[in-house]
């Protein structure tokens, strides 16, 4: 049986099956929520022989929805519609009854069917981190552990104990307050959200409070992320190259490359990347301070795994911990689509759909 895990975020959709095939695709749901069903059908076509879908999401927070409950319901409707469309379009997929084939992960640590998910929207909303931490627990079966997952938009710092997630918060709000969720990632975070000003020549210069550049540009310019001339998911819609990243970064000083040198742009990028790392390090310290015993194992994942490693190595409480990289243990694709892969694995190995009593 082939289960496809779907992790539907506000800006990206990630998919994976339990064999390790993965797919990550940009999809700005706030712009076209009505296109989600077609997008789901298109993604599932990349997984021939799909017998069912394990779903988790964060896109319910998108501002095209008035409430998160509305968002959860709308996404469930779209996923079911996409599964139905696929079933009608081909005989190679047995998805004739999508409600019976759809399993939805909750922060209660179990799957529910689509109808129950509509009744438990708070437990369904933003549950992808919980699925990943639950699955990753097998790699830290004893004592205290930690999952550090850094993605394009957010960072999750999830404490583990005896192989299970023991987070202080379960909702986005409570996780923000606890430091377990940091709304800061390695691609989509506007750099004006990191600092009000940067060192420049003989003093400091304030940054324009405008989305001229994002953290993607910092890590492109610093060489942490590879260039991709075909990637136009940038602040100005121009390619994700180092040359264009420099132009976007210096525009935050209301200037351009004629007035600001390459070396000055790199120094700006280095300063801002350091600010982001220090902020994440502060949250990491808060989470570690609550653990009852020294952290023995740290799992790192996400497209920002390189930054996760730096955080872990710089912290005195995790510097000697065993680091397990999902990229090295599995593949780049699984590390990037880790939540989708996790929910597929959980669904495949356990009760595919369970309804609470």
C-alpha cells in the first residue's frame, strides 16, 4: 500500500511517500485558494499507485481565511476534491471514496478521518511539527532529545523525552510564547524584520521597512544556498542568483549597486544572518532550559539544516550531543519535505485512520 503524505503550507506544498519519493512545490494559497484542489490532484499524479493520503497543514493561517477553523475546513474540502478529481481522471488510482482514504494528523498524536478533522480544527491546525517530532522520536529513544527543523518561513524547536515530543505548547500561539516556534526561516523572512538598522561605513543605517529583500538573499550572497536562475520566488520576482540578491539587499538601504559595493553588501548580509542566528539561539536556550536532563540527541532537518547545525554546535548544552541529520540519514528531498515524509510513515506503520471515542 502506498500512502502519500501532504504537508500544505501557506507558501509551499510538500509531498512524500513512505518509499522516499518527495516533491516540493511553491503554492501561495493566499493568492488563489480556489486552485488548491487542482494543485493537489496535480501533485498526486506524481505518485502512481497512491492508495491514500495522510494530511497535515499550516496553510489555515493564510489571510485568505477569516479564521483558522475556516482555513482547516477549506483545505480539507480542497484535498478531498483533488483526490476525487484524480480518481475520476484515471483508473490507475483507487481514490473513488476520498473521505475514507484521507487521514488527518492531529496534535493529539493520532489520525482522524476528514469529518472528525472538521470537528477538531484546533487539533488539526498547524500539526505538521507534531507529526515530524513524533516520527523522529524513534531516533532519540532514551533520555532527552531535541528536534531542530528550520524551513523557508519558520523554525521549530521541539523537545523530546523517551522518544516522544514533550512540547510546552500545542497551538501556534502557545508555541510562539514558549519559544518552540520561531517565525523566522531561511528564505521568506523579510530582512527588515530581523533588524532596524545595520552597520554601514562610519555608523549605522536604518533599513527601509519594505519587503525589498528576504533571508534568501542573505544566504545566497553568503554562499549557504545555491543559486537557481529559474527560481523567481523572490522579493522582486527576479532570479535567485547572487547578483540579484545583492541588488535586493542594497535596496533596503534605499540604494543600488552603483552606490554600495559587493563587499559592503556581503557585510550587511553577514550582520543580518548573525542577528537571525542569535535570535534563534535565544529561543533554543529557553527550550533547553526546561529539559530535565542533558540533551543527548539532536535531530536537524529542513531546508535550513545548515543553520540548525550552527545553532546546535554553538550552544554549550548541545555541543556534545549526537547530531542526526535527516539529509544525511535519508536524502536532501526527505530533509526538505520532512513533515510530509513523517506523516506518510506514521500513517503507513500505524492505524491509518482512527476516530477518538
